[in-house]
């Protein structure tokens, strides 16, 4: 069977389509037009399925493939992998796009291993290659120092894409085709059962996606002991604090404090970037910030290309002085 069509795993939570699913469907619609392929949203859910399917269509899916059942109430690795595996077997998609959420990453790895498929994780762009059947998957490599374009030689081509990489767009006159597949899970037990779902409550001042002002700190701070410099400035400005990924990777701060493509996307009025180089994966989280002020002692730092105000200075000298000035105002 010839592989065709672009499939998007439309992940949902509590009966609502995840934003990242909507964004990927919108992207797939444009790509599908270019590649002359249809976009099929694969919806695996139990709750509110009709509304979910309509939502997926409203962002540009040509069809929704609905797999419904109690076992799909919450994400579970083996039942979800089983569905995707069966759908790939039956429909032979040309590509499968998976949201790079914790669950999507889990499923991507599973399906790739089960079917021996190449997978490109955390893509920051996808394009149609010249032959129109191959996709160019763009992602950072070597810890963000290179941006690589990767092609996959197995079919379907599989990739994961994070929140905020693409924009979701509602379309006019969405299509209406929803087809259902009955797939019950009969494989080995998952080895665990879910007793209860407890939502992690993030205190308002720590919810970076809602913050009006954010002080971002990066490896230029050198040691967690020095975070107090940024925290003092945050206190004066009534701002929240966020961090670049290496700080999180070192275990110095919790993951919900990370800014960037694999962290939080900010919508704040003000962002201070202290000792942050300005890698693309970091600045991807700043697209909706009104004013960016960067402090860096390297005049060629990439952060200065996106900042509105550039301060070429040693942050250990500049920031305490600024904080002191604000205190006395
Ligand atoms: C798949 C993938 C996803 C990623 N996702 C993210 C993400 O979501 N968020 C993210 O942040 N990163 C992400 N990264 C990592 C990213 O590529 C960069 O490595 C990271 O953002 C660099 O962090 P940094 O700017 O704090 O550190 P560095 O690159 O080490 O920069 C430190 C900066 O501090 C400056 N500095 C040093 N001393 C001083 C001083 N005394 N005064 C002033 N300035 C000083 C330096 O000039 C330098 O510019 C990702 C990478 C990959 C591969």
C-alpha cells in the first residue's frame, strides 16, 4: 500500500483538545496543501469526543479518526501505542506528527521502537522536501549549537513537536468527516493501574505563563547561590523568576520554571534576560513578550538580536546597582 496522508495525534485532556494538538493540525494543513496530502487527526479519547472531533476539524483536519473507549480516558502507554500501531498498519500514513508533551514523547518512543521507525524529536520546523513525499524535519542538535535538517528513510515519517512552535488557526467552513475505529486493548497488562489523578497546583506567582513581569536567569549566573541577585531585582519589580534550560538540567530549579521551546512560553509585558546567551530554543519562549531587556557581558551575544534594550555589562555589577536604584525610587 502506498503511504499517504499526514496524521496528527490529537492529544486531549479532560475533554479539551491540547493547544499543541491544535497548533500541529494547523501546521499540517499548510504542509498538506503543499504536499497534496490530506490531514487526518487521530483522536483517542473517552470523554466529550464529538466536541473534540469538531475542534480538530475547526483547525483544519480533513478528517477525524476517532477511537473511543473507557480505556482511553487517560493516557496509558500500551493501549495508546496499540491504537497508533493498528492505525499505521491499516492506513499507512506518510507521516505522523505527535505533540511533544510528556505523554506524546512516551508514545513517540514506543511506536518508533515497535515498528522500527525513524523519529525526529522536538522539531522547531517541518518543511516539504523537493520530492514532495519527504519531510525535512528541523531540530536543534549539539545542545542547540547547530540547527539540523533531518530526513527519515522509514515510513511513516514520525516526529514530535512542542507547544508554541506553530500557531493554531481556526479555518472557515471546516470539513465534517469523522470515522470511527473500534479498537479494544487486549495486550499485556500495563503493570500499573491509575488510582487517582491529582492536579499539580502551581502557585500563581510561579506560573510563568501568566506572569506580567519575568526575570530570566541563565548560566551567566554561574552558581545557584547567585540567583539571589535576580531574585532581589524580581522583588523590587514585583516580577516572577524563570530560568534557561541548563539551570533546570543541573537540577538547580524545578522544570516548571524553564523558559523556552521545551519550557514555558511567556506572555509578559517585561522580560529581563540575565546572563542568557539567547539560543533559539530559549527565545522561542519570548515571542509574545512586549519588552525584553538583556544584560550580557558579551556584546555579540545572540540575545541582543531579539532584545529591545541591550545592556553590555557584567551582571554581577550592573544588576545590584539597578536593584538599589529601584529601591530608592
Ligand atoms: C531540543 C532542545 C531543546 C531546548 N530547549 C530549551 C529551552 O526550552 N529553553 C532554554 O533556555 N534552552 C533550551 N535548550 C538549550 C539551548 O540550546 C541553550 O543551550 C541554552 O538556552 C543556553 O542557556 P544559557 O543561555 O543560560 O547558557 P549559555 O549559553 O552558557 O550562556 C550564558 C551567557 O551568560 C553570559 N555571561 C557569562 N558571564 C556573565 C556575566 N558576568 N555578566 C553578564 N553575562 C554573562 C555569557 O556571555 C553567555 O551569553 C534546548 C536545547 C535543545 C537541544
